[in-house]
């Protein structure tokens, strides 16, 4: 046990707990004055429950051996698809976008697309490590693309464009660490570009609309938010105002006017970063980015130190998710990235996501414990 | 869970470049975060101040608290205009349906609101266009909305009217109804063009200002200073906190020179005069005016114009329907202030001023006489006297005024025509004819006219018509021809005769007082000019005018039968073709040696016929009210002119 404790990545764990605490504090600030909730702690309590559950899972997973899962990759993949299909069939969701995102469990509403990220990393990691000898075969790369395309389509149908894009980020980072040949990566990038142009420009012109109107609008609105001063453009403008008006040190915790007077929409979910920017200013934002940097650095370090390819790939996938989600979410709030509905890891309200990210940290700890570095310490 | 690693044969890994590949990912991550940090630096440090200002704009609303307007009193402290609480219906654009996103709902709401408020839809849409420039501020669309019907309905059906709000506001109240309506004027919302004027530089859209009458002239005193509240609002525009509160400073009160009782008597007398004109067969008589002036200082004691209207129609904005009703032909222009702006030939009321001009020029003396055979001929043209057969031989000035002998003044006109320069015109202009009086009311007409050869040269229709001929001067000498005067001008001119030669600027504002009645500002009486005419001349003219009301053969003798105070008067029956004759009378009292005249009264009844039988009784009624004498005199007054 002492060896186990000494083998843990305490820096990663510390940074993770700091992020969760930071998130709970900002969530309280963002929501305690909301009028549609029964208690000022409504959201914080719900998120804290997710944290407790996630932390228990983190500990259990870190105590277990991640390598076992490689054998079950096909079952994991199948379960993942089943859960996503089930979500489409019986899932519940918000009325206004007509999306099905959650499966109601007896004690928990599970957002299957969040869990799907982790399950996909685990199963794709298995596939890639089994196919380590096929690095020179472009066909195998194409196979992995198809492999993630199926769950991508399923979440896209919810519709959840953001998670589908996260799946893409997972594939790319895992392929890079796996050792994809550069020409193959180039073809993959070119294909993605062509696909994007097809979906965004060509197909709509031909009358085939893969993306709903609101999705298309959201993707391009950040370039000119003033063109829609009442709807989403209003949100983007208000987010920039919130962050900009925070200046160097912010307006003070619980004193963000944009947040508390409701000018900032979705301030507890997609736009929680704007609350940080407004109330804690440039310093608070840099502190947050610093914590993410530590987590990502430690995650990639684990990828490098992992004693096997499977662990390396899992760590790479987790790093990919975090890099992509942090950049796209923060980028959206500051007006340099489109609106895709991607939440901020550990910060945005949503206990499914929090539990899944804590589980991912658990896997990272497990890899660390089993790695050479972990053994040597 | 199993801690032990699975011991299975694993495929060999390609361990080459692992560090580099992971390193690339780390570099990519840090590069992306670097972009974010740079952007944050730009937003928060470089542009922070601008965003702070925008955030403040977002949440802070300045709500104007309109200052209650000052009260207007008559000279005896009677309230003419005060304030009462009214309910204003306004629109808050940001809370309404968006006309672009929900055009049907928006249109439906506008049409429902138009129906309930009885306001044209176009007006509401125009108001919405103005209001949406500041969509978080309630913009008034209808003031003084009845509480028990309209407001109750709006509240009951609140869900059908998103963004429609009811607020308390002060509106004007007129306890004496239409009394002195032309003096008081009205109050209305400031217009865009008015906002651009310097005098209203401190005002904002939605403010109320005096639009006419003394409300307009003394607006800066009456208006007060608006207060404001700084309110912190949330995104839905709901007020959260009051951050700052500056109480409004109520406007100061205005005391007028008007005596409301005399004013009421004057207004009533015009109605009586019109009735009398109708009885005498002048069925077209429909309008009239009375001016009562203190000749000692120019204070206006009464200024009446008939027909009048209810000034409370302006409260909350006059409806188009009402406005067109008031402007209909059969309404006879109730909005028009005849006392100040009615343009009339003076008729025989002009004769005393003509006489003063001739006497002052030394053309005649009071003893000079002319023979009156009933007609006068010069240059092949003949003028008739109003009295067939004439006033006999040897008519002197006093008799000419008393009996309003036309032939005497034809002779004066002929004499004046032969002088070098415009002796007659200059003489009467000293009394203020042909110029604005400078009264403290807006919009005084500048169309009055004392015709002379220059005017004729400019306005004549033909070469022949452009010449100033003896006939023009002779017509002018009896107050006819192209002469145009206003009742106010006659009153100011007569006051100068009554007070021995001072032409006053007539005044309605007496003083400004604060809420506790302390005098804040006392308005000075203003002399426009001294006539520079020998007071003896004015006395002689006054003697003739006294005989008008008192001597046998005086044209207004019957009208003033039994009146206990000596009155100096002059009748006028002015021709204004194709209209029926206009009845005029002017008087001052008490008149005579050792008397100090206190009041000048001028009355005009449009198309009322004779000055002696229609206008003179009107003046008598006003004088009775002024001197509080018993109403008397014969009801049927014979026509003498």
C-alpha cells in the first residue's frame, strides 16, 4: 500500500483536485443567485455528488490494472455503441433543441456522450496497440477512422456536434502517439478539411443538410457576433464583455455584474470561464490555464513513461480530450472559436462529465503506478 | 480488480520517437494555450477599460423622475392650472415581441394596444421606433389613461401585453375649465426639433414643456429640474438596486396679472354680445374678443377670445379626431387667440388716434370745426356719413368724437394727405399700431398694418393701385381701408390716451413664487414708449370720449345708461367686405378730470354689426365686473352708429 501511494502521481492528483475545487467555487458564484433553483447550493451540491462519486471511482481505478481492459476492447466498444443507441431511443433531453442526451438511471442522469469519450479511448487504445505492427498500412488507419466514425455519427444524431469533434481529437492525438506515419497524417488532415468543406459549404448548396441550421449558424457566428444581437451572438458578446471587464484582477469573487445580473447566459455550463474572467480577471484566468497546463503536462508525461503502448495511448487520448475541450471552450468565450457546445473539463456544471474526467485521472494514475517510473519510485 | 499485470505476449512496440511525438503534443497544447493567453491579455488588459464601460452600460439605467410643474395662479391667488396624478401607459421595447422574430405576435400586440388605448396603430409603431433606440427605457405612448377602464383592462390581460407598462405621472388640471385657455396655453412632450434647441439642451426625450401661452413663455420657471434614479437592472430589465437618487426640484409657481373673475365676466360678455348680435339680425356673428388692461402699468386683467375650448384636451396629447373637430369650419377656430392675433379694421375706434395725430401736428385745434352735410367729396369721389343728413354745421373735435362724425374725419384725412410725409401714419404708429405689442405670449401676429404710400407701392395690384391717393388717407382716417389692428393693440393705444401718454408693453406674468408662496421674482412693468403728445390734447380727446357714453347724442349713451362710474369710450362699426360689419368698442374708466383711469376695455364681436348696440354692452359688462356695480342699463339698446 505504501508503495502504491508512493507510485501515485501526486502532482496530477493535486492539480486535479485544485481544478475541481476551483470549479465548485465558480459554480457557486455563478448560480447562487439564480431564481429558478430551490437553494443557492443546488448546482454545487449536485456537482459535489458527482465529485464524490468520481473520486471514489478514481481511487478504485487507480488501484486496478488498466491493462486488463485491453482484452475487453470489443465489449467496451459494443457497450459504448449500445449506450449511445439507447440514448437516441429512450434518452431524455432539453426541450428547446430537441436533443436526447441523458439516460435516466435510478440515482443518476447519465450523459452517455461523456462516458463515450472514455470508453472510446479505452477501446481504440486496445485496437491501436493490437495493430502496432500495422503502422505502415494506411488501410489500418482508415479502419480506425471508421472505428470512431460510428460512435461519432451516433452522438451527432443526438445531436451533439461537439462530442463528435472530441472523438476526432481523440483519434488524432492517439494516432500521433501511436506512431502514425507522417504522410498518412497528412492524408487524414486533408480528408478532414475536404469533409469539413463538404459538410459546411458544398452539401448545403446541393440541398443536403447534415448540420441543422442552428448548428451551422453557431459555427460561423463567432466571426461576427454583432450580426445576431439578440440570440447566440448576444451570448458571445456578453461573454467577451464579462471577460474584458474583469481586467487584471477581476471584479472580485461573487461580484461579477455580468454574471449576477444574468447578462451572461449559460454561466454555469458552457460559459463558466467567463465567470472566472470577470470575477478573478486575467490573474484568475491564468491560474486556471496554469492548472490545466499542469494536468496536461503530467498526462503527457505519463504517456511517455507508460510501460506499455496501451497505457501510452490511453494517456494520449485523455490529453487530447483535455487540450481540445479547454481550447475550444475557452476560445469560444473569448471569441476566437466557434460555438460547438463543448464544456470546460472539471469546471462546467455536469456531473457525468466530472465523474468521467475523474475516472480518466484514475486510469492515468493506474498507468503511472504500473509504469517504470511508478515502479522505480 | 486485479493489480497484477496480465502476463501475455504483447506485440513489440515501436518505441522510436515516443518522446518527440509526446513532446509535439505538449508543444501544440502550450501553443494553443498561448494563443488563449494572448487573447485574454488583449481583452482584459488592453481593452479592459472599454469593456468595463460596456458592462456598466449593460446594467445601469438612469430613470428620469419628472419634476412636478409649477402652479399658475391668477392675481388673487386663485388656481388656474395645477397638477394631478395621472396614469401613463408606456412601452418597454425589449420586453415586447421582437418585430423581426415574431412579426405576427408583435403586430397583434400593437393592434390590441391601439384598440384599447384608442391610439392609431401608426402612432404606436412610430413610438416603438423612437423607443427602441433605448429598449430598456419605458417610452410613454399615452398619458392620463383612465384607471377604472383601460388600466384595469391592461392589468387583467397583462399576458397579452408584454412590455406594456403603466406608470404614475403628473398631468395638468384646469379647475376653472376653459377659463383663460388662450392665455394659459398647454404642455406637451418635447419634440425632436425642440430637443435640438439650446434652451432645452438639458432636457431628454420624453420631457414635458410648455407649448403655448404662458406655459411656453414662463416654461423655464414652471418646469423645474428633473431628478433621476440610477437603477441596476438585470438582463431582463428588472430593477435590482437603486444606486443613486436625485430628487426632482419642483417648478416655481407663476402668478398672472389676470383676474379670474374679470376674465370670466369678459368671456361671458362675449357670448352675450354674440347673442345680442343674433337678435339684431347679425346671424353670422360667431367669434369675439375682449382685452382688459390696466393703463397705469400695462398689466392684462382679462384676455378673452371666443370660441374657446377645453385645455385639458391637450393632456396626454390631443387626439387627431379632436384636433380636426376643433379645426372644422363650423367650430370657428377655437384654438385661435383673437384678442392677440385677430386682424380687424379698427373702424371708428381709430378716430381718437387720428385726431391725436392731427392735433399733435398742429393741423387743427380742438376748436377747429367742419361742416357736416352727410357727405364729403374730393377728387371726384364722394364719401357718406353714417348719419344720413349729417351732423350739421360747425362740428368740432369733441362733437365729432361723441357722435362719431365721419365727415369731420374725412376732412382730417384730406388735410393729412396734403401734408409732407406720413403725418397720420407716424402719429398712430406712436400708439403702437402696426407693430407687435411685445406681450409675454408666444406667437403674436406681425401681420398688423398701418398702410402708407410705401406699403401701397409694394402691394398695389396695378400701376394705378400702387399710388397712395387721397381716398386711401381718407379711409384710413376713419379706421378703414387697408388698416389692420388687433384688439390688444387698440387696448395698448387707448391706455396711452388714458394714462397721459405712456405706451406700455402688456404683461401677463406678475411674479414667480416658490412652493411656500415666497416671491422669487417680480416682473417689472415695461414702458415701450412715451407718446410725446401734449397731455392737453389727450385730455380733450378723453372729454369727447366721455360724452360718447354720457351725453345726449353720444353713440354709446344708451349702452351706459345708469352706469355710476364715468366712462370714456368710442364705438366702431368696421367694414370688412364681404363679411358683415364688425362691432367694436373701447373704453377706459374712471374717466374725467381728477380721475386716474384704472382699466381699459376693448371688445370686438366679429360680424356682430354695430359697435354701439353690440360691442358697447360687452364692455359695460366687463366694467361692471371690474367696479362691482349692479348690472343695469336697458336691455334693448338702440342702434346709434
